[in-house]
C-alpha cells in the first residue's frame, strides 16, 4: 500500500476512534485518500470504505432516506459542456409539465411512500418565481412531504419566495471547485457566483445541498481535494457526488467516463469530513456501473433518489446517455430501490429525513401532516 495513503488512513481511523469522525482531517490526508493506494489494490480502498461506512452508521444509523425526484422540465438556457440538457443540444425533444401535472405526480410520489419530493428541472424561465412558489406551497399542502427545489440559478427574490412558500431544501451543485474548469465547462457562469448563491441559500434557512462531478476531463486530484474543502466550508446538509458520464449531443460526448473507485473514494472521504450530511448513492453511479449504488451505500451514502417522472418523459431528461431506470415506471423504480436497500441489509427511513443538525430538527415551515389530519 502506498505510504501516504496508508498513513492518511491511519490518521483518519485515529480521529474516528477518538470520536471525532474525520472532520479534523488535514488537506494532504484528504488528497492522499482520494488518490488511493499506489497499486490501486483493493485492500487499501476497502479499508477506507469500511471506515466511511462506520462513520455513517455511528452518526446516521442504518436508515436510508428516499427522495422522489420529479424532473418537470428538460428545457435549459445554459450551455454546460457536460450536460445533455444544454440549450445547444438540438437533438433533444423538449418537454414541460404544467404545475397541475406536477402536483398530480407529487401526490403519486407521496402514495409511493416518499416523504421528500424533489422538484428538479433545467434552468427554465418559463416557470417564473411566483409560479414555482405557488407550486411549492401546493405540493406541501397536498402531500405533507418535505420539498427540495433544484432549478439552478435564480434571483435572491425567487429563492426567498420559495422558502416563504415552504421549501425545505435547495440543491445546487458546485460541480467542480476548479474555478478555471468551472468557467470553461459552464460558459457565462463562475464558481465564485455559485458559491455566493450557496451562501444566500444558507442565509435564507434552506437545508443546502451541493456536490460535484468526479472525472471531468481536465480535473485533477488537487481539485477533487478542493471539492471536499468546499463542501466542508459550506458545511452542507447534503452532497451529491457522482461520476462524469459522457453525454451524446455535447462537446464532451467522446470523453472518458469517471472512474468507479475514484468516485467511491471521493464519496467516502466526504462521509469522513461531513459525518452528518446526507449523501446520495447517485443515479449516475447506477448508470455507469451495475452495482454502483449498492457500493455507494456501503461507503458512506445514506440516501437514494428514486425517479417519479412519468415514464413517457424519462428518456427526455437525458443529462447523459442511457440513464439508469429510463424505461421504468415510478413503481418499478421504488420496488428496485426497496429491494436494493434490503439486499445491503439496511432499512428505509420513515421520517422526512431532515438534516440531523440541531437547526433543522425542529418544526419546518409550511403545512405538516399533523395539520393535514386535523
Ligand atoms: N455526467 C454526470 N453528471 C452530470 N450532470 C450533468 N451532466 C452530467 C454528466 N454528463 C449533473 C450535474 C448537474 C446535474 C443536473 O446533473 O452535476 O448538477
Ligand atoms: Fe442546464 Fe444544469 Fe444541464 Fe447545465 S447542468 S445544461 S444548468 S441542466
């Protein structure tokens, strides 16, 4: 085993043994752990994964949180080089669900047992702030579920309106902590602006989710270590970490995909550094590798995000090619995930799955199930 990996792992283990999780890990140790053992031997990786699994169990227990994702529009005005929804991809047929259709899907999601509903879309100004705020309020009232919003860059006034309407969480990945790479791959946007938005969302009281892509062309190990630092500095409540998958109809269509073990190491280190964060086993992992999500659940992940988008629209939310579960119904997706959770010996969480941090365990804004019943 490579010495720097082995000694970083020993320091991480000592921290965990001392009851500190890995939040005290030094930056060089984070980098060494992400780099992995020299020979890429399974022994070293496995010890890191086992440690992350232990930190997950100690801090969050065995319950896996399910978040039902509604992909309600695949229109996007951005030109991200990695993403199939980019405006310049004219091969893609575009769709939008009306607010009424989205509400109906949300009710189905609640009936399938999900206690968090994620409203996700490309950056689509067709839905103005007031329309989305009304939608959030109705979804909360109709379902009593926690609501996560994931619609990209919006004005501070819009974010405030979403929060006032009862939105609990906001997902906005920082994608890569390499400012130069960020600006190149996301034309017209900067990392600094994105981080500023994440601070605004935090100040508005959202449970904040960020995260990054692993294996982007031009990404370095140093910048992956910076990704972990960004997540630690933001002290995020959630972090989505998934592999890059080359997407048809994009400038990166023929680039190499992200590596499975590298992605799992970044995920495992994120778990060490953010012991209380919700970390999903991403759909991107399931897409690239048959057992990707199972492996992720065993190296720190504690969330799965089943798709509830109506089957006819799923193939059109083509962020990347051959997305996992493209032909499934919402019920199929749920049944597969319940089986997967059972197979890895875990249970399904029964609560809304708010961040366990003290600031978020109290009453959330909006209508609760208690008031729905009365
Ligand atoms: N590979 C992996 N993840 C991607 N995303 C977009 N395109 C890709 C890709 N080719 C992720 C980004 C973004 C979300 C919409 O999907 O992280 O936040
Ligand atoms: Fe649009 Fe998001 Fe895809 Fe960029 S990553 S093109 S903002 S959907």
